[in-house]
C-alpha cells in the first residue's frame, strides 16, 4: 500500500471504529438503565 491509499483508508477505518465504539457503549448503558429500572420496579412491587 502506498501513502495515498492509506490517506483515504485511515479516515474510513476511524469512522467504522467510532461507530462500533458508540454501539458498544450504548448497549452497556442500556443494560445498566434496564437493570436500574427493574430494581426500582421490584422495590415498588410492580413486578
């Protein structure tokens, strides 16, 4: 690969990595929120 191929490849790879990272963080946050809501519902007796 020459330098000019890398110049166009690096931003594309960075975008893909960023999208995957956002999805992973979002799924972890969603799981945390679901667990918190389930705990609140269980405390209130809305099971």
